[in-house]
C-alpha cells in the first residue's frame, strides 16, 4: 500500500521490498506502468521476474506479452473478486472520523490472533492500534459476503479451470475437515502448479514447507472460485449508491452498515464443533 493507502503494484528487487507486498489487500490494485516494466525486465535486463496478482491481472500480463518467457513465473491467487478503490477510501475516511485520527495503515487480516479473517488491524497516524473482529467491520463483511465487487468480477472468465498463471495460491479452509491432523491455528495455504514451469519452481522450494498432497477436486470443494465466479447478490444493487455524492461516514452508514448482522456475530463466536453440528443438521456441506 502506498502512503495514501492506495493499493498499487510495485517492483521489488530486495527481500525488504517484498515484505511490503505481503498481506492480502481486498481492493483492486493500481497497475499503472507495471506491464511495460515487466516486459522491460524480461527482455532488456534478462532478469528473473515473479509477477503476482489477481487471475485477470495475470491473464492481462500474458496477453500484453504475447508469449511466455523462461525467466517469468506468474503467480495468481484464488480470487473472490475485488471492491472499488473509491469504496475503500471512503471506508478509511469513516474510520478516521470514528477514531478521531487519520488512519495510517490498514491490514485486512492481522495474524496476531491467528489465521483467516479473524481480525483486521487499523493503525492511526498517532500509532494507536485497533484490532477489530471482522463481524464489526462493515467493509470486510461486505467483501466476505461477495456484495461489493466490481461488476466484472461476477462475470469473471478467469475464475475457471483454464489458468493463465504458473502457480495459484489460496487459503485452504477445508484443512480442518479433511486433514484435521494438519490443522494449525497459524493457517494453511493451498498451492497449485498450473504449468511445467510452475511445477519445477514449486519442486525447487517445496522442501521449505510442511505439506500434504490433495486432489484437485478436494481443493475445489472448499474453493469454488477456482472454477466459477461468485454469484451477484441483489445487495450489489445498493452497495455503491451514493458513493460519489455522500460524505464518507454517511456513505458507509447508509450503504455498508446494513450488512453487519447478528447472525454473523453469533456464527463467529460459535465453537467449531457446534457450528459443524448445525451445518450437518441443516444438510449443508
Ligand atoms: C482480492 C483478493 C481476493 C481473494 N480471494 C480469495 C478466495 O476467494 N479464496 C482463497 O482461497 N484465497 C483468496 N485470496 C488469496 C488469499 O487472501 C491469500 O492471498 C493467499 O492465501 C496467499 O496468502 P499469503 O499470506 O501466502 O500471501 P499474501 O501476503 O496474501 O499475498 C499474495 C500475493 O498477492 C498480492 N496481492 C495482495 N493483494 C492484492 C491485490 N489487491 N491485487 C493484486 N495482488 C495482490 C501480494 O502482493 C502477494 O504477492 C484472495 C486475495 C485477494 C487479494
């Protein structure tokens, strides 16, 4: 994230530079200048390049390059969809008002309390830190319920079995169910090698990971976005209404607040075995 909290694609040539890229930002990134820079690095500098981004950004890069390069590894992630950067800026404006201080940085998933979307972390300019559970975060709740994505995300051609990347990464929420011994509260990711190049790359680094092999079907069962985009909910019709006219706080209260729900709060605090039993009783997967 840039200083003004806009999400941008950047080049890094040092490990420290890569650290700045870590952490998922659930908002569309600004790609300005990146494709030509990648091409330049591949052709003029003959550098090894690892490009990462959403599936559509990887497909865009491949279309721009027009050919594959031995010195390029393209990594995408299993993608729900991305919200508009303007909505995220409005939301930060509301947070600043709420805390009475400008927001310095926002982390969508703080690992301090374990894996997943348990807590986001907001740091203000005075370096005060606030950890919020996701169920009290209106932006994140809309994201997790697939309400606030770009219109194109609901028709995404790149949430499909045809991959344009060498490697796909994602979360593996199914670990608790199908590999309970492998579950760890610090998290479990999924890695798919989509090409010979991707497989060779993964084989070169995989000894650094604790890993188990799973079938593609098992992975898809818990990550449906590997095969298809999210369905567009009716709530999408209202979630951007007023975004260009209303002050930040009014917009957030009017458009995002309705999607905070008591049900989500109950489900969040419910112990896993009880939640699982309820799912079985209701005949859900
Ligand atoms: C918008 C979005 C939607 C996602 N939806 C799902 C999902 O439905 N299911 C699932 O299993 N996983 C999803 N993920 C992936 C998941 O959040 C993790 O990125 C993944 O599990 C890898 O985690 P990590 O901690 O190893 O890497 P991370 O630190 O999360 O980083 C992965 C890479 O993605 C890049 N990146 C981060 N945010 C963006 C962005 N906004 N645009 C482009 N590149 C970005 C980072 O710079 C890094 O190179 C999504 C990620 C994003 C950004």
